[in-house]
C-alpha cells in the first residue's frame, strides 16, 4: 500500500520519509489520503506495554544487578516513560 515517489516537500512545515522501512509498523494518528506524502506528525509508535501487564524492573551498575516484578500502570510505546508499581513493596516508579 506504500509507494515511493519524488516530490518537492520543502513547501510545508514537515518533511516526508525517504525510506519505507521507517514507517512500517507505525500507526496513523488520522486518515491519510491516497497519494499523500506521509509526514512524521501523522504517525505514532504502537504501544508495546499495556496497562496491567506484568513487567520486570531492572536496576544495575557495573557491580550488581537487581530484578523485581512489577505491574504497568499505563500504556507505553518504545522510548516513553511510564509508571510501574513494584509488586512486592507497592512502591511506584517512573521508568
């Protein structure tokens, strides 16, 4: 459903993508017209974590690594910071 074409894109505020691999797997925030140039503000990353998912919290440095079980308190995409509750201590973390 994607096609590559040459077009002048410096007329608008946003730039288009030069590689189709960069947009595969992304979600459209709104309807995108056929033959329209896809811009970065029209896409968002899919959520990888859903609220209520069990996660592993890892804290480490060069000498030690600690792992704890937790529960995600919000949805989150790659690179986003989310709140997590430690299942044992019930403390909240923003990771």
